[in-house]
C-alpha cells in the first residue's frame, strides 16, 4: 500500500536562511505578494549570491517555506528574538518537507527518548531506504542526490541547534514565549522539535 501523497524532495538548496526569511517576512507584512517578495529578495540583495540564478533559487526556496505559515506566524517571525526566529523557520521547513518532519519524528525523537545522541550519515541513508518501499520518488533518487539531501539536512539540523558543541544530538530548546505561541496556533507542530525543552524546564532543572 503506497502513501497517498508524494514527498517533496527539493530541499537541496542551502540551509535555514533565517535572516533572509525574516527579510522576506517583512516584505510580506509590508504588503508585497509572494511574487513581488521573491523578486525583491534578489533585487534588494536580501538574498545575495554571485550568480543571479543561485540567488533566485534561494529566494524561491524561502518563499516556498514561508507560504506554509499563517499571517500571525509571519508576524511573530519578524518580531521574535533570534532563538524563536530559528524555531519558526524550522517549523516552516518541516511543514514544507514532510520527509524532514518524518525523519525528525521517527529517528531523532526515538534516539533522544532512548538516551542516544548519535546520528550519522548511515542513519539518514537507512531512513531513505525504509521510505523507498512506500515512496517511488525516494526509490528513484540517485546516489548524488541522496548525498546532497543528507548534507543539506544535516547542515539545517546544526543551524537549528539540534547538535551540541561536541557533535551529539541534543533536545530542542524552546523559549516559553515560542511554546505559548505554538500552543495557541499549531500545538501539533511540537513534533518538529524532538525532546523539546522549554526555558521554564531549564530553570526548574
């Protein structure tokens, strides 16, 4: 039995792009539509690359992610502190790419629950192999694309602070402000933050 929906697998561009995402969110709050936002990200060098084609690709990626957010979430992204901005961007990535959300929920969460902090390239490869049985789009990936997806995903995980300074997995650290906002708007998105620890938890500990 195959899944009814296909995985989107176009996340092979860059990393979190937090600063650029905030810039795009400001344009949206200022009244720009999505097409205008994508163009202005490049024209105003909010997204800046030597090659214009690369800048356009990144701008398109950022806009695609932000489209998954509500107007309240976009406003929160603009006004939040850096830690919470990272959380909102990560939220948008997990909503846009179900395969990333599944990897987090099925692999990272399970490891942290089992008090394991190891995560290697072979673990993502094993995850892809499991999903290939149900998703032909995963089964049809060539080795170079699989490698690129892994590299980008692990970069995003590092930028989202899921790895400690010593290189091991660590629980997501959520501020009380972000957690309250999450509970009001999309409590189910807590699954995007494995082993979530709030600011209040840290103080209590």
